[in-house]
C-alpha cells in the first residue's frame, strides 16, 4: 500500500510518519503550505491512501485537488501541530492511530 502523509509544512508530523512506516508500506509526505515538499497532483495520484493530520488539510485537498479528492480514501488522525520531528509522543500517537485507522490488530 502507498500512503501519503500530509500536514501543514511536511516537516514534522508527516515526515515522522513517512519515516516511521516506510518499512511496512511505501510512504511519502507533503505539506499543504510547503515550498520544499509541497502537496501536488503527482503525489496524490501516487497514493492509495492519504493520511492528513488535521481536518483543514482534508478540506484543502478537496478545494485544491477536487478530482483526486473524490478518488482517494482520506483519513484524518486529529494530531495538532505541537510536535517536533520524531518526538516520542508523536511516534506513539502515530502508531496507535495508524493501527486503528487501517483496521489492523494492535
């Protein structure tokens, strides 16, 4: 499965998730406001699943990429932008929420 993780800048939450799950899945990350790692059509087309960290990121995808939005499964993890890259609390939350979001056994 190809998973695209999306947050605001593509630096902390989504990049942590990309690195955390890259052994189990094909992963990429992007930011809706990023200049270095922007969300784009190519990344959305590539993904089987899009994982956003906050509801406004899902809304951004719907407004800016309507064709891809209608085709993709998008899940929201409800993780606020208060963590640094690979923060221990963030890693724990990501593991718990991805397991639940994908319907996997813990």
